[in-house]
């Protein structure tokens, strides 16, 4: 079964709590409500992460939706450095 997954160069124990929340809870919620990985699903996930970051006061963190060879990826970055990449696999 396909679902939203994330990959990160950060080890889990070195991730800030807010990033763990996005990686765990936000993706879990989106997997249950948006199970198809469509462009709309990615756009909603991008919006949801941006809203979560805004609520957490993380102005220095950006969210970027990128399409490469028909595969969509969401990058969550801080200071230009990718913290996590979110795929649908």
C-alpha cells in the first residue's frame, strides 16, 4: 500500500521535536485522509505543513513542493538545508 513517507539525513534522536511531530503525526493524518498521492494531496500536505510551522513560530523553515520526472517531493528546509523530504511510495 502506498503512503506518504519521509527521508532525512538527520538521525531521529537529533531531530527537533517539532520536526518529529511533522514527520509522525502530520504524515499519519494525511495518509488517512489523502491516500492517493495526487497533486491535490501534495498541495494539501504542503499547505498543512506550512500552517503547522506558522503555528509553531518557525519563520526560518520553508516548505517547497517540487515535481521531478512526474514524481512529486516536498522538502522541509531550514536555512537552505533540507531537513526532511516527503515522498509518496
